[in-house]
C-alpha cells in the first residue's frame, strides 16, 4: 500500500476504466501525461496486462514516456533496473517495463509501422502526442487493440493543434463531412465529459498544483507576443496555428452568396482547375468577381480524386455544354489536351518562376473572399490555411501547412486578372444568362 498525491482534476480520470476511449487535451504543464502514466502503472500493478505506448517517432519515447514512468515508479518506491521482488523492472535496451505480476509495457514508434505487426494481446494503448501521428496510424493501432478476456482501452493525449488535424476532426467535428461529436467550446466549460464511448478531459496549467508560479507567469506572458502559442500553451484550446494566408475568407449561406453575385453591376466569371489523382485532387471552382468592391466569390466546386480523365470529363460535362472557359494547371499538358479534344474550352494557366508567390499575393489583395456553404472542400482547405515556417520560425510566403488544391484552382482562374486593374481584353467576362444566374 502506497500513498500518492495527485492533482484533484485528474483523480476521476486515474480510476475510471469504464470507457473504450480516453481523449486528453490540455495546455503546457497541465500534468496530463503524468497522470496518464500514473493511471497505467496503477492498472498494471493491479491486473496482469500488456500495454503499448506509441509516439510518432520511436526515438522521442525514451526521454518522454519511458523517463516519466521511471520517475513515477521511483516516487512510489517501485523502481528497479534488475529483477527485485515486488519492484517494477525498467530495461532501457530494448525499452520495456516488466511488473512483478507479469504485466508489461512495450514501446513502438509509428515511424516503424512494420514493428506493430509483432504486437499481440495488447489491451491498453497510450498514443502520446496523438496529433503528431497520421490518422492511418491511429486506425492501425485500434486494429491491434484486442484481448480474449480484458476490456480494451485506448488513451490519447495531446496539446491542442489546428482544427484541420485528424484528432480534432475525429473526436470533435469535421465541417467538411458534417461529422459532429462534440463542440470543443463545450469541453472547455465542462472540463470532463463523456460522449458516446469516449471520456474527454481538458486541462490547463491551473490544474497542476505542483507547478512553480514563475512557470505560469511565463505562459501568461505569451499573450503579449505570441497569441497563437498562448491559446495552445496557456488555455489548451484548439484553433488556427500560425499566420492565416486568407484572413478575409468567410463562409456564407449559398443563397446569400448567389444573391450577392446577382447584385453585382458588372460581374466577372472565372473558372480554375487543379489536377490530381492518387493523394491529390481534381479541384475545379467557379468564381465571380466584384471588381469595383474588390470582392471574390466562390460559389461552386468539384473536388474528387482517384478519377481517370474520362470519368472527370463526364462529371463536369456541363462546362462543355455551356462553353465556359477553364484555366487549368499548365504542368499537365496531356490532360489539358485530352479535355480540349473532348470539346472542353480549356487553356493552361500561366506558371513562371515566382508565380506561386505572385498568385498568393494577388488573392490576398481582395478585400473579401466570400465562399458558398456548398463548397465544403474549399472551406476545409482555405478557412484555416496558414503559411509554412522555416527552421528559424519565419514564414515561407509561397508554402502552406497543407497542399490546398482549391487555392491552386483560384490561382489559375485569376491568371489573367489583376485585383487592382484589368489586363486589357484578356479577361473573359461571361454574361449571367450563360451561367444560368
């Protein structure tokens, strides 16, 4: 019998084993990882089980999860590096933890997924920093989680990241697919919730009674010079990480967008297409421009992959009927030739050294970018699109956190248009009747 003081906010979590999934999200220093590790040790001391601890990169486990478990075992007076009666044995090469009752903890990295195939009879999985792994990796782990007699559990812990991350889309909501489990704002209020088979737990540095005051002061100070990091580290909340590429991008109901387009005195209509197949997408957008007010409207999208050109041509045949011009990715001349031979009015969008940066700056010059609620993939890609950063933390103005195919489609559509002015007669301005508006 040992006594261990814990943070009150985690007491219920430590002893709760009624649920299949446990999702812990919180700010820096909230002690979520500590209490997951303690929860595991207490369970494996009580029952003979095999637990699997996973991070995206195997080499990061030694100084994080393994070291944390060793510290806790030492605090409990149970730590040993050799076989001692009643003690927990820690072996560093290979990393493994063995308990007196036959329980054990093994460690794997998702950077070596082939090694997961050797894992058997695991009844508890802890996926630390789950947002760093890929969704496919998470699904692989759930498939490995099975035991003939014990209830199985998977524990996921993470600092909050952008809402485009799979962990948010899977455990909270995905606007693109209209999938909705839980509003994260509700979790921040309730702190602990159970929805379906998942136990949700939110924590901040305030929940860790053992933190020094100066550490909390450092977190508070982030508000003055790094608001994004303050939201993540201090408040433990999801959101957009980094500098938004299109801060003027907004979503509006489809009919509202169409009414605004009909009210434009001299609208310009543009169509742009980016090509993709395996992991990338064919993205085709219809745009309308209010040149006087410098507003770009996005009101229609086509977004599919794993499609051969003939199937795509069938899907978008309305463009052949209407005779609408499509500006497309010039890097795919064979694909453009195919569509032209099949009756589509398609031309290559201009590409040149530095065109990615110039096109990005062009789109940013619109005062507003209003997107129809029907264009779910465009919203998913562009609403929280952020600039990539280099090793020094400086933004890279023509690279992004994802590969936004709809953004590329906009580039090509606007290649003969300038927000500040029109380039002579090269602009294709179709009438409302041609578009059925």
